């Protein structure tokens, strides 16, 4: 039997694009325990003076999250932003229709902006285009971004915020193609509303960037016509089109599951082509880029969520407990973003705390890192710079839904300012280690810093509050001499190889 082996060539001149740091963004929705019991728990012994959990703040800082989408998600499509500002004792409790819970509105726009500052993140704010529209959106951006001297800007100042929040990234609704969405709209209805809302918002603040809704996933019957029609109606106003996608392993077929980032790759290529078709149709010089502002693994909690009592407050919803194979797919999805750094400029792992999240907490108790925390953290911390195009020669396999699946997924980021090179690799082989030789002669003077690996014998291993079964370690067998790097990649492993000058 021929032994598996792979080779790679990296050259600092083989550039894809500068990585926009916002591809390492995340998402907090008023859903389950993401807000209440997640980022905010005023009775917790570790909470600060505003009620925000300091242990969660520290973990989010460790992830180095640059931007966080808020407040939804499905929730935003029936949300009145005015309910979440002003004195807390005056805020109404509402029926939250998307997830059928009670929203107390203890946390709203101002509190979330405060929290984002504590974790050194910007805010990506979503407006309600389900039950509301132009008027509510223009009032909200006046409240958040206008300095003073008008009704809503002075209302913000009355609420204790003298300076504007200057939120510069805005989502025009959420998943408006989905029949599950409150206020679901056809592409024509949505495209017209998004365009007119965006025009009004840019009159208030011309410096903002706007994200139009695209398809909720690749299986939507209107994909990619929804994108084409929406952009046809709003091309001159919007700046990005959104993509959403979640994956699961319901059939317990690991080889097929680990290949699902190929579906994500196809999704990105199709939406990019659609954007460029409308660009050509409009004879435009403007390029629409992609915001993959919901992505993750989501399937473990589906049955549990069917048992939740309606109209409860912050019940445990969408609390997937991730295993090691989930971390491998998350790593491959992050690699896919880096491979498309020329067009994917923003992304948001959905979500950040408790709800399909890398961080889990106990109400009144501790917090811990899920398996997916590590590939997200490694790429966010080390993946800043220019994305390079690896020339990879690697064996392939076929699975149930995919053909010619490379056993290795790879991306590389060169930070010229820091003279640092980081290579991210997933080995998908279920039984065999993969020897890898990398030609790095273009990086003269660089030295190997470390080879971090995330590995466990059992792809179903999970982390818990009591025991962190899946955590990074160092592979000290990797060598780098005369421009040639040699590594042995363990079966089913996530690898981060770092070099510096």
C-alpha cells in the first residue's frame, strides 16, 4: 500500500488578499442564555458594576473578537429597539416571537455597546425589517450616531450617553428569505425595502456600511435568485450581501461531515458570481463583498429545544455541546474564509456564549472553553495579515455527498509588519497520520516558532466544566531546515505552524 504523503509550496508573492480582521467576528442574539446568564448576570459573584460577567469578558478577549453582531438574528424581525433604552424600571417585558420566550429588555443597545467596549470589539447592528422599516431604522441610527441637537440624539444623551456610539456596520434585517421569519418577504419586497431603508440611514450617516440579506442557506429554493433580485434593486446603496450556513452530522458519517466546508466553498463562489453578474448588469465599478454573518455547527441541541416551555425567560436554548470532530470542521470553515479573503470581508460565528457557542457558562457558576474555541482563537490571534495561496499536492477521497475531497485543508497568513507566517492545516484522514513537506524558500531568514496541534483519539470527545478533554499541545517533532519544513500531521487533527524572522 502506498503511504499517504502531501507537499505544499508557499511563496510570499502568491497573495490572495489582505485579511479583513472582521472575518473573526461573532454574534450575540437575545436568544436562550446568550445575553441573560451569558454575557450578563448581575447576581453572579464575578460580575462587574454593570452586571457583565468578567470571566466571559476575559474569554472573549482571549478570542480577540473584532466585531459582534447584535441583537439578532431571528429575534430582530419583531424587535422594537426603543424597548431596550432608558431607565430599566420603565422597560417593558415583551413576547419574543422568534424563539417564543419573554424578553425582559434589561440589556439593550446602550448596555451592549458598553459590553463591546469592554471586550475591545466593534458592533454590527441589525435593524428590524420584518415588522418595521425605514422610520424605525432612521430613528435608531440617529440615536446611536448623531452627536446632539435632535430628538433621538438628545434622548441618548438623556439616557446617559453624551457621545455618539458611531456604529459603522449595519445589517438590513435578517434572513428575510425564510418563511420562518416574522415579516418574511419576497426578494422584490425585501430588495425595495432594503434599498429605501439604506438610503435613509446613509442620509443620517454617510460613513456607514450596509449588509443586505442573502440566502439563509444553500438549500433555500430561492437561492441564488434571492441575492440577484435583492442586489438588482439595492446595488448602489448596499455594500455587502450576507450568507448564513450551519452544518451537522446527523447521519454520524465523519468522513462526509468533515467534507462539508466544500459546500461552504461552493456557496461563496456562487454568491460571488451572482454579485459580479449584477455588477456587470449595472455597468458598475462598485464591487459587492460578502458578509458570512452566521456560521457554525448546529444540530446537537435540536431535540432538547423541542421540550422548552414557551414564554419562559432565558431558557437554555441551542446549547450544543461540541465534540472534537466539530472543532475540525470549524477549523476547515475558517480556512475556507481565508481562502476567499478577497471577497469574504466579514463573518460572524453564531454565536459567542452558550447558544451554539465556543464559550459555555453555568448560571451562578463557572465557564469553560468548548472544543471549537481553539481553532477560532488560533485563526483570530494568528491569522491577521495577507492570505497566501498554498500550492498543495495532497491525496483525496470520496464521501457520500462529495467527490475529490482533499485530506488536508490549508491556509497561510503572512504578517509582513511583524515578519510572521502562520500556516493552518486540518488533516481529515480518519486513521492515518499525514507526512507534509512544505517548501518555504521564499521566507529566507524565518525560523520555526512552534507547531500547535489540537488532537484527541476520539472524535466524539467533548469538553465539560469539570474536564477539558480537548485542548492544544505542542508537536515538537516538526523541523525546518534550508527552507524546507517537515511535519507529521496526526490523523483528524487541527494544526497551527508558526514561523517568524
